[in-house]
C-alpha cells in the first residue's frame, strides 16, 4: 500500500514551528514527479536525531526511497484525516546534521510552487551530486542457510544458487549487485528470491553512503625532542638527516609522497624515524581546490572609481546599510566597470559580516571571474559549477556550509549554495538564457536568486549591458532600482559597428561568399598592425547540412527533425540535438545521386578558410567541439589574453564577459539563422549577441571596429545594434510584445507533450486541451495548440505543444493546476510525458 499523502502542504509545514524535543512524525518529499509530501512515523531510535533538512530512508510502495525531511510533528495534524495505523515507519536517517538549510528549503519550496515543479526534484538539484546516495539491497545469510551450505554436494556448490549462497555466507552478507557480478544480472534477482523463500537468506535495504567524502592523504611531521624514543640522541644516518632537514625547510610537515621525492629517500627510512618517534606519520584531510596553483590577476583595489561608478556603488551600499531587501538593475555598457562595482559591493557585505553570492551564466565565465574574486577575497571564495569533479564540488559546498568560505561564485545551481546570512547577490549578464534550467525541474536561476535575496533580506544586483526586456520593464515599473553606467571607462569610444549587406557582395561577385571583401580587408589590416580579432559564427561544425542536387533531399537525423551537421575533423555527420553520428555519405542516401553538396558554413570551416588565406595568423577555435576537454577553454582564453594567439574563431561562447585589451576587430560572419528562429525572443537574442560581441572590441587604448554580415540589413534588431541604441531597441521590441500579447505583458506557460507514439502524443495533447478548456470557462486565458513544436521530433520522440497566455498570472496558474489535476485524476493521460514550463525561455 502507498503511504498516505497529506491533504495540504501548508497545514503541515506550519506545524514545523513547534519544535518539541522528540517529534513522532516526519513530513517527507521524494525526488519524484509528484507534488505531495508524505507522512511517516519515526521509530523511537530516530526521534532524537530527526531534523528538518536531513535525508531519510522510508518505504514507498514496495521500494525504499531516499527523501528529504521538510517538517516534523509531535502529533498528526487534526485537520488532516490520517489514521495512525495507515502510516508507515521511516527506516533510517542519513544525516544527523541537516543538509538543507531552512533558507534553501524555503527557496526550493518557492520554486516548486511558482514553476509547478516537483519539490523533491528541486531539492535533489539543490544538493551537490556527491551527496545523492542510492539504496542497495543487502542479502544476509541465516542460520538455516549456513547449515544448508554444509550439506551441499560439490556439484550443487557450483550451481548459480550454490555460488550465490556461498558468496553471501563468506562475510555473512553482501549486496545484490555483488551477487549479480558473480552469477550474472539476469539470474541474480530470481535466485535471491528463491533463497529467501527457502529461509536461507534475508533481504534488507540500506542506503549506500555518499560517494563523495573528504579526501585524505598520508603526511609526515617532526615530533618535538621530548617525544623521541631514545633520549641519547643517537646520530642520524645521512638519509635520516636528509629527511629531518627537508621537513624543517618545509615548515615541519609534508605529504609522505612529496617528502620521499624531495629528500630522495625510501619509505623504510621514514619508517625507521617513525619508530624512533622523531617523526610521526598521520592522515591529513586535503581540500580539493578547483583553483589550486592558478595564476591570479592583480587586484584593482587601488583604482579610483569614475563618477558613475561611485554613484552606483553608493546606492548599493546605502541599501546594504539599511539591511533589507533591495533590487537593482545595473545597466552598464560593455567595459563600463560593472565588475569593479560587483567586487566592491561584495566587500561591503563581507565587512558587515554577511556573505556574498555571484552568479554567472556559463561555465565559460567562471575561470575568469573566480580568479578575479580569489585575488580579492582569497580562500573565502567557494566555486560552484558543473565541470568541477564530484570531490571538488563536495569540498566547496562543505566549506561554504561550515562558514569557512563566505563568497560563492558559480553557475545556475549555485543559487542553492548553503551560504548563511547572505548580504548581497550579484547576477551577472542577467539577460542570459542559460540561467534557465532546460530539464525538469524547470526554473530560472535569475528569478530564483531575486527571491532568495528577498527572503534573506539581501541586496540583489542584476547586471547587464543588454538587460532582458523583462528586467528593463521591471526597472521602468519601479520594481528594480535603475543604475546606469552609460560610458566606457576612461571614456573609451564604443566600437564602431558596420553592417555589411551580403546581397551586395553577391551581386558584385556573382557567387556565394563566406567573407565579404570588407571583412577580409579589415582582418588583414588589423593583424598587420599586430592587433587581435574575434570572428563569430553561431554554428559549430563544418557544414550545417548535406543536400543532394539531384533529388533535393537533405540528410536528416534519424531521431530528430533536424539536418545533420558535417564535422570534418572526425569525418562524421553529427546531430547537434541527440549526438547521433554517422559516416558522411559520398552519394545521396535516397536517390544514389552523385552530386552531394555540403552547404552552410560552420566554425570549423571558417577556421579552415581563414587559416588558408592568412597562414601567418595564429588562430584558435572555441566552440563546444573544441572545449569538451576540461580546462581547454580556459587555456585558450588565457593564451589569447597573453597575446600568444592572434585570432579567436567561435560560437557565442566567445561573445561575452572577456576583457581583452588588444582586440580591435570583431567580425560576425552571419546573424541570419538566429534572426529566423520561430521564437518571439529571436530579435532580442540577436540584438544581445551582437551588442555583446561588439563589446569585445576596443576595450584598451585602441579603437575598435565591428563588421556584421547579413542578408537582412534592414532588420530592426540589427539597426539598433549597429547604433548601440539599447533604448531604441527596447521601445520597438516592447511595442511588438504588447501588440502580440507576449511577456512581459502576459504570463506564459507551455505544455510540451512528448513520446514515441505520435497518436498517443496527439491524444494526450487533445485531452489536456479539453481539460484546459473546461478549467477556462471564464476565458481569462488564451490557449493555443495543440500544434507540433518547432522541433517536432527530438531524440526519437514526437513533440506537441500547447501554450497558455493570460494577463493574470494567478488565473493562469489556477487554470493550469485545475487542468493538470483533472488529467491526473481521470488517469486519461500519462503526465510523465508532459513537460510543464512556467515562463518558458525556449519555445523550440
Ligand atoms: P564590465 O564588467 O562593465 O564589462 P569591467 O569591470 O571588466 O567592465 O571593466 C573594464 C576594464 O576597466 C577592466 O580592465 C577594469 O579593470 C577597468 N576599470 C574598471 N573600473 C575602473 C576605474 N574606475 N578606473 C580605471 N579602470 C577601471
Ligand atoms: Zn538527432
């Protein structure tokens, strides 16, 4: 039988405030796609240790699951009709100290409510991967089982059953996994059940402890003379003397391995000294530091701020002094000194004894910023992002949790960092779409960070050169206080942007050209002067599709509704959505035609063309293909910064955040694919991308130049980007949004139904549409669809989309919740195949 679910989350969570010494019941959520919390009885042994925020093991259906304790009660809530005998007992507590702080619990709860996301999934996402334990089945031998083994004939011993039993008997117990290793996956479960039925073994479940632990290494230290074993001060051998000397030179303590190496002695010599109690061998915990040995930039404490910076910082500091929530939008053109303000505002918060959080949109930006923060704040900085090893992540999380670190910098999930007493939250490049999680649980880390700041009474600063329409709108509406840095530092000119009309280039040359003459000349001149350039094309690979000239067929992915991209380096066709790979064809797969054309250049090809044409320019390419190796991105960026490379070719990952003083030319090979995307944010994204990449030029003493190639020179996003006119773009875009009923004027939700069977997907979508219509009888919402999603097939699944719009967010939620509850209750459709997104960022 299923555990009983509570009727109302709120009623139970409120009673958590009563903290009686020994609570009898725990309210638990599991990382599953269910909205409820579940009540369990705590056995006596667990009552004293149970704490809100700890992980707990409890029976769920026929399985044991790991969940999170979100409330404790002394008695059942009288408002909830639960019969004590229906309630199951919890099995085990995994933590004696809560893993989830009250603030993180509250924030995850907000996400779960606001984004209609399962709370347990959010909680799981909030903990570092190394802490997500798993349950294992343990098989233990019984007395009868032992007797049985003694009775087995040699022939019986070698059967699967005999071997399993012998293995279990060896240590008295073992895991089902080990048994599977011995006799094969297919037979293990069946054999184990037979053994259990015979009474020879018993089953229990146990949580496998966290995979990440503190790292330990053997170390050696000198002992004071009074501890030495022989007080006669017998002379040391040469090798022993070397050890003592080496240790003294290194402060009296070294890691074992390093000591052997440095003193070139053997382990046995150290052991002899250990016996004489001249040294001691011990185990030292070592921190896995993601920035160990990194070169740090110089601090900028000596700089005196510009007037605009001073005004902005003063406003932020005044809000910090007030000690209450305040939100700012810091709109500063690229190179206007926003980062300097972030750092000083964080310092101000630290000086008040509070902690600081800085979110950056991409891993790409963490190396640069984390070094800058480390240079200012030293070991007080903890770094959170997905390319850390599990061990590093665990250590950084712990350092923050125990208060050793008080500054956290990281990507999306750093918003859940266990920082206590947050004083300031910085969200850099707040307009970036990557703040949005693209899997369940869907949440936007930017908006979550604002909510977290408001709950913590902290100041939040959203920074950008190209604020999202929503945030600028919020600033206009007075929800955020607006701070502006209108000029670059030292009044350096913004780079001059020029649009290159590729229709003209085609007319003059009469053929398709990747590079216009203007761009080629500019590259030649720039590098002739010994300056650097950045060439952007937001499309990786060599050719974006393969076309047959005979039958017009494009080579498509077998699983997705997209063309395959040719990657020359590996000589494969690759799907950029599902990673499907296949050999590049030499003839058309559908008509066997010989005229196969590779069309649409990608970064790989651009690099090749440029290298051929300019052999003396040192070019590096940065895109997801070249940066899959850990640190490779960082290496290239550092070398480019040091002038060891002349040109960077890459996708949008080179567009943002960096401060290279010798870059005077930025070329955008094409912006047209981005403009053509069927998404209402396409123009906004194109505007942002061009403005950001243009901002990489002319950041030093030298003026910069930006060339943008396009077949649509009249597009308003390009017009305003060229003029570097944010407000002009905003006014035009916001009018469109208003006329077309898009955010920020309406609340938007999307329901994406997916599955392998198209008919089933369509039926489910139609059922949901009916349920939505029924819930929307007062017509406060507009419901669109079901219609095929722009990406109608992905990873072998069909995708059908419904959109809900309403001027009233509460009404939109009411309709959505009612419809989903109805669909779930009637069990007419499988809600696991429906992705519900509130405020979706990607409508593809
Ligand atoms: P943003 O984050 O707005 O792009 P940064 O903070 O990176 O700008 O500043 C751009 C450059 O100007 C950096 O090299 C930074 O060290 C420098 N800088 C910032 N503030 C000042 C200042 N007040 N005086 C001189 N240089 C400054
Ligand atoms: Zn695919």
